[in-house]
């Protein structure tokens, strides 16, 4: 029998972390949308929330392919849930105690933290998809193909919003919507270029 080039138990662990990340992401987006003041940002996050709900279904499908219960608890999943709950509480804390424009920056920061994990999950899944074979390999490739670009937007565009809103908070000229959004950034290199170009966009 051919041995796979990855650890199946660890792949299952990753997929269950992904389930928890997408479930937590929904809650974080709902709180972030409530804290959003900028209408473009609110619209952006509403779109990301819809995509996150779809990612939940994609990951549920992967659980079914792997024969996993999507609600199964694991130690790593508990960590993901813990961090997600902390991010949610951070947004709520800022909304209670800080001026609305500050709460909006905090929400943007928390979205970036959440999306950093989400993006990393899908990137790791993509690495397994490259080497996995058979029906499972195809399911992983299809899921990755469907979601990857959306996760690039979630992370790179949210980073741009956080940076520009924080700069605006410091009383300095900001590019809103951020350059990453205007330039429709889809890669880490593109995000870096967009950030470098911000001064020309002021
Ligand atoms: Fe996602
Ligand atoms: Fe995401």
C-alpha cells in the first residue's frame, strides 16, 4: 500500500481547527459589522461574512469526506475557540468603553488577527492538497481552489483597513478605502506594493 506524504491525523486536526475558525469568524464579523462606522468597510465585512458562512459549508463537506464529526472537540480546536472568544470580547469591550471610531479600529485589528489564522489554515490545507491523492486529494484541491482567493482578500484587504483607520486615528492623512482594496490585491507581494504606493494615493 502506498503511504501518503502527509500525516492523516494531523490533516484531520487541521480541518477541525478550520471548522472552529470559520464558526468563530462568523461571530467576529457580526460584532465587527456592528462596530463599523465607515460604510465601505461595513459593506466589505458584510461580504466577508457571507463568504465565511460559505466556508463553513465547504469545511463541513471536507469533514464528511474525511469521516469526521464537524462538532468533534479537540485540544487544538479548544485553543482556536479560546482565541476567537477573546477577539470577540475585545471588540465588545472597545464598543462599551471607547469612542466609536476607536472601537472601529479595534474591530479591524481583531478581524486581521482572526483572518491571519483563517488564511494560514487554508494555506496549510493547500500544501496537503498538492500531495494528497485520490478522492480525498481531489476534494482538498477543489475546496482550496474555491476558497483561497477569498481568504487572500479577507487578510490583505483587512490589513489595509486596519492600517489606514489607525493612521486616520493618529490625525494623519489616510487612504480610504485602503490601497489594497482599490488595487484589488490578491497576493502578499501585491499587498506590499499597495502599501508602498499609499503615499501617492493620498
Ligand atoms: Fe474563511
Ligand atoms: Fe477569512
